[in-house]
């Protein structure tokens, strides 16, 4: 067991640290952490939906669960390039009016998902 631990700390760990410091890996990590509240919302909605199946005291929140998990991939598709641009010091917001991009993007995602059914 000690040989394994020594191999992990001496050989394996430095190689993984090199990979973990790459720009794309850091960008994916930041993006997933930024979008994580959607997973929490969807998880709570799923738990309440399971409770709703047994007791009708809680409302049916399966729509919120489906909506939040569906938006997760769309948000990641937006956040990963944004994180890469931030690491490369490329200005994403060129003017003060560009803050409207994010709400517009959310509205567009809502419209696409709402018309899917």
C-alpha cells in the first residue's frame, strides 16, 4: 500500500496537476461550478416530485426539474467559451449595453424549450 501511495504522490499526481492547469480544463471546471445552482434546483424539484407521488401535499415540480436540467447544457455551451475568453484576457463585454446579452440569452433558451412540446 505504501508503494502505491508513493507512486501516486511522486508520479501520478504531478502529471494530473499539469493536465488540471490547462486552460480548457480550468474553463470547464469554472463553467460547471457556475451552472451548479441549476443542478441543485433540479435536484430539489425531483425530490419534491418523488414526495408528490406518495403524498399529494406537495405540488408537482417535475416541470422545473426538466427545465433546469435541460438548461444546464445550454448554459455550459455559453459559459465555457466565456471562461476561456476570460483566461485569455479577451474582453467579452465591450460596452455597458452588452450586459443585456445574458438575459436575452436566457429568454431565448426559455422560448426554445417552451416551444419544444
